[in-house]
C-alpha cells in the first residue's frame, strides 16, 4: 500500500491560483484507506473549496487510479464535468497523479492534493509502517523476513553496526535495532547460521530509475 498525507487547504488553494472550476479525483484503494482521498475526504474537500469561492464541477473516485484502464473508464463517465473544469485536483499517490495526467483525454492542468510518504503495511492497531524500499534485490530470505534495507537506519546488510544499546538504534533511541530483531527472529527459527553468510554490496542497478516490467 502507498501511504499518503493530504496537503493543507492553504497549500491547495495556492496551487489552484486563479482557476475557478475544479474537478476532483480520489482513489478507491490506498488513499481511501489512508483517509486522504476516499469518498468522505473528497466530499469534504468539495465543501471546503466551495467555501473558498471555487466551483467543483464534479468528482470521481477510480478504484485504482494508478491503473490506466480504470482511469479511462471512470473519466469517460465524467467527460462533460472534466471538460467544463479549469483544472483537475487529484487526491492519490504520485503514481495515481501521474496516471491521471497520462490517461486524461481532455488535457487540463493537474494539481496535487497529497504528499506520497512511503510504501507501507498496516498493523493491528491501524498504524502505517514502512517495511519495504522496493530495492529490487530482496534479502528477506536471509534475515527472518525483516528488511534491514528499510528498518535499519544505515541500511546495513551484513549485521549490526555495533551502535545499538539495549536493542535500540543509536540513530533513533525510540526505534528497535533491525539487526537485533533479525537475530531474535532467526534464533527462534533455529536459523542463526544465516547470519554467518556474507552478502555482497547491493546491486543498485536493480533499483535504477525509472524501472519498467512488462508481463
């Protein structure tokens, strides 16, 4: 899941400038879960913009705006509302925003309603946790399914740095040392021998941008 945070109304109004007629786009998946671009958030933004003197011509919440086919299908239903607008304001991650730009037949200025924070998981308490950096060279097989690239402040892949204190990271004393977590997990699994394996430096060519995969 892509974790986002909605921008402030003040910032959004600044982006819109003199554009008066606005079409809103939300996201039926990640932004809905994050409460940054679901039905409630888009309706609340509609009301907020109207209080600021803007005219909202309509809104759409594609199931997954990062999928081209979903955007095209949804926008076909709202073509007249989009055509009558001065701009489109999108409440989705950076992927969704760029997908809207690339798949909107009626070309309008695209404005950003959310900041994209990280790729995260949701714990049982409802917190969003960054657990993967999409590095393209996964080492979870050797680290007890705990990612040191993401959860170690230094991204170390061959054990701890020696700066941990009572299981906490020296960079952030409120954060667990990833390698202590890895050690405890591998010990519980009876797989501590994996810590003796030395891993070569990360192959950063696998995470060179922009990446593409064709199935």
